[in-house]
């Protein structure tokens, strides 16, 4: 399929990083301490046992800190250089797009390298791995939480609006390495289609979006994305 004009929107999931979201789980036992991601990535679990939830984030931060952006991340940096109206929309909280050099990133689900105070609402970067003390606290003494969007929580104000605008004004929308299950992120696919964008899925497997896209490129994003340049 020939992609004309410019790529102005793309959504990616952690397939772009070998499933960080699940990679930190798919250890020998398949889960982290027998917890499913959804069981820990929510406010109730944090309220009940903030130390446990922070052990999980500390664990993921240590894995991500050792990871390097792959050719897929790097190709997206190149797209951004070549396409004036390029927007990178990610569900990943790993910060690897930043490390690859991407500039214009809509982080739908937040950033694992930032913390937020549950008392005063302060928000600050913290890249220490491992974290010296769990759970970490804010300067005000308040309990800190990861600056990510947990299940059952809304995305940051205006985030979905900005993402919707990017995909509904796009000529081409690349959907890369996501199972397209988690909402509201996955809604961006039908929004883009309805607005007339050519939607291209890049994934190693069939997804919940496959039936909705114009073109499927089946294979690893790290191999296929550089070839689209
Ligand atoms: C909300 C941050 C309402 C945290 C994340 C029942 C039905 C439908 C929806 C719901 C439901 N019950 C609840 C909901 C809503 C829920 C939801 O969607 N649940 C899902 C599980 C059904 N959504 C929410 O709760 C959202 N909030 O709805 O709030 C509200 C509104 C107003 C007021 C109050 C409340 C919040 C969702 C955000 C959750 N946070 N992350 C953290 O990281 O700790 S989600 C997290 O998981 C990631 O950010 C990402 O979004 C998702 C993982 O999905 P993928 O990235 O797609 O990864 P996955 O492993 O699934 O798939 C990897 C894919 O890559 C595969 O397709 C694979 O084939 C492919 N792949 C692998 N390797 C490669 C590859 N492709 C290419 N190349 C490769 N090399
Ligand atoms: Zn505080």
C-alpha cells in the first residue's frame, strides 16, 4: 500500500518495546508475584498496599532503565524530522521515545519516570533506580504515586481531545504494537477511520483493530518501521 502525503498521527503500544507492560510480568511464573497488571495498576490496590504497588513500579523502572530504544523508536524520530505535522501518541509509560529523541509525544497513560504527590498534587521527575525508600514521599511529606493513569482513572485533562484532533486531521495513522484493547486509547482507530485517514496496523499478530484498518503490515515494528521511511 502506498502511503502518500504525511504521517500526522500514530498510536503505539508496548509491542514497540517487546511488551514492557507484560515483559515485566512474563517472568518464569508469567506474572509478577502472581498479580495481573490490572490488579496493581489501580487506585484501590495502591490505597490498600502502596509499598507493594511501588515494588512493582520499582521493578519495572529497573527493567526499563536497562532497555534501549529499538530501530522502531528511532524510525519514529526520523518520521518526526521529515513530516512537519507528525504526532506520536503512545500508551507506553517507559519514556523510551524520549530517550530515542522524539519531541512531540502525547503520553496518554503518563510517565513512569515522574511522580505525583497524593496530598499537595506536586509532580516531579525521578529517575532513580532502585528507589532508595519504598514508598517514596513528596517534600510535603505526602505519599507519592507514579505519574501514570491507572485503570478506572481518566486520562489527563485535554489529552484525549488532543489525540483525537491529531488522528482526525491525519492523512495516515499508524497503529503500532498495540493489542488495541485498552480504552479510551483504542477508540482512536475508529475515530481516524471515520475522519478519512488511511489507517495502517503494524503488529506481529492480529489485534482488536485489525478488522478496522485499511492496511496490515504483519511483522516486528523494529523491522518494518525503518522500511517505511
Ligand atoms: C477509564 C499505565 C474511566 C499504567 C495503562 C470492560 C470493557 C472495556 C473497557 C473497560 C472494561 N472495564 C474497564 C474498562 C476501561 C479500562 C480498559 O480499557 N480496560 C481494558 C483492560 C479492557 N480503561 C480504563 O480504565 C481507562 N480509564 O476508562 O476511566 C473514567 C472516566 C472518567 C472518570 C473516571 C473514570 C484507563 C486505561 C489506562 C490504564 N493504564 N498503563 C502502567 O503502565 O502502570 S494501560 C497499559 O496497558 C498500557 O499503557 C497499554 O495501554 C496497555 C497495554 O496494551 P498494549 O500496549 O497494547 O500491550 P499488549 O501487551 O496488550 O499488546 C502488545 C501488542 O504488541 C500485541 O498486539 C502484540 O502482538 C504486539 N507486539 C509485540 N511485539 C511486537 C508487537 N507488534 C509489533 N512489533 C513487535 N516487536
Ligand atoms: Zn506533596
